C-alpha cells in the first residue's frame, strides 16, 4: 500500500485523495498553511490521517519559524496550532493531535532551547504517525474475531489505510480478518458526495486483492435485507461518552437498516476518537461543506442552477444502533458510558504506545 502521508526534509508529502483512483499523485506541502489547506480541501482526509497531518503541519511550522527564543517560538506556535485547528470541526483526532503537540512543546520548553523544542516536535509528529499504524493493527486484531468466517461485510465511506497513517480502522478489521483466513467479501457504499467508498475504499481493497463490490448508497437497505450481509463495520470521527457516533453522512441510515435486519453494526476507531467530555452526540459539531460538492460531479452540474442543496459531511448514529466499538484497547459493548470510560482509562494507563502490538491474545472486552 502506498503511504498516505510522510514527513520529509522538504515538507509533508500527501497522497492526493481528490485525484484517486484516476491519478496517483503526491502533493508536497512546504509550510503549515499548505498542510491546513490540504486538510480543508480533503487532499488528506479521514479522522486519524487528519490528526497525523496536523501534527506534521505543526512540526513543520515550528521548524520553519525563525524565532530565536522559546518564548518567541511559543507565540508563533500558538498561531500555527490555531490555523490547523480551524480546518475541519468534526474529527476530534485533529484536536487530540494538536493538543499532544502542545504538550510536547511545553515539556521540551523546560530545556530553554528553541532548537531542542523544534527537534522534539518533529520527533513527536513522526511518533504519532508510527503509533497510528500500530494502533490500527491492534484494532484489527481485536475486531477480526467479530466478523463472520465467510460472507459479506458492508462498509461506508473510507476508514482504511488512506484515512489513517496506514492499515486502517474499519478496513484494518477486514484486513486482519482476511489475514486470519476469513473469506470476506466487502460491499462498499459509494458514499456521496465525495465518493470515498467508490473511489478510495474500492481502490485500496483492490490493491490488497480483497474482493469488493461497490453499491450506491441507496442500495444499502436492499442488500441488508436480502444480501446475506454478516456484519457492518465503519469508522468514526468522534464518539461521545454515551457511545453516540459521528461518522460520514449516511452512516446513521445504514445503522438503522442494519438493526432492522438483525445485522451487527460495528464501529472501529482508536481511543483518540473518543470525546468523553461530550455526554452525547447532540454536542458533536457537524461540518457543513461547500454546496458545490453536491451540485457537481467532476465539474459537471447534476442539480439545476439556482436550486439549494444541503451538504452536512457527517451524521450522528445513536448508540442504541451500535453493537460494539472496537478500539486498540479492546472492544466496548453497551452500556457505553461505563465500557468506554474503562477503555479510555486502560489506554491512558498503558500510555500512548498502548496500541503498539505488545498486547496479544484475546481482545479485552469492555464489558463487565
Ligand atoms: O470527510 P472524511 O472523508 O474525512 O470522512 C471520513 C470518515 O467519515 C471516516 O469514516 C472516519 O474519519 C474514520 S477514518 C478511519
């Protein structure tokens, strides 16, 4: 799999997800403003990937600053963090990563050496990227057991290698299940309007040789009722304390249809996607994107000129539709208020490297 994003001496290198699958091109962001623009215009997208890109953008900004003292660097760093935070509001991983970079700044500032602070920030951004891959592999190990030994698994949007530093969350679960010998066939919702399912999920699973069939979003109910689907697995942009899940627009409809048809609905996400400060999904900010994304497909108008459209990028799936939440720290089951708090506490006890693969054996279950 081609890397989604990379730290290089010249800047942050991003696989341009606006161009896939037609063109495989990298965009080099030479300063933090270019990284912010790339997050906003979805050159890089997906909650964990946005977080990693923002961390790298923050490190890039600090490295390019000419500030000679830690105090001067701090002033500039605050502006850099604010610019990166203002890109996309829903995925909490963005704010989690920027917060971690700020804490690294504070810890390194004790040295009193601006160069040492810069070096620490560059190292921290690279660490966040490496950890993300390990965390996704741990999510995959925990989640693989939940998928059927053979059959169809439906997914919505792209929660794959492209949405992370590598391996993926929902697609990581599918990859791990396939690696464990399960015969999985993926049904990928096209995911209007940005087509993450048709363009990105289908592309990356094809690279891996995992059988994939694309369906339009309005076919999901039909296949959940008739199509022998053994499970649904999706990613998340933010999960509230009660287990309500913000994910790509259309996820809610899939979850309701899954429950109606007795199909388990799993959410796979790192613990950095948990926002336990929010009691429910009602408080999660939903990004509203440019109307042109709905009005046009590849520059061709599909809505009459002058007609209004809505374009919320995410929706909220109430926790009652969620069968389990798969994290690197284990699998949470209802009631989520208790199980997610336990998982978060466990992940914090083990430190940021908890997904690093040192845990083996059965997935610790958030129940009981
Ligand atoms: O608008 P996007 O493409 O950034 O939205 C992505 C999603 O909704 C993903 O499902 C989510 O971020 C999880 S990615 C591992």
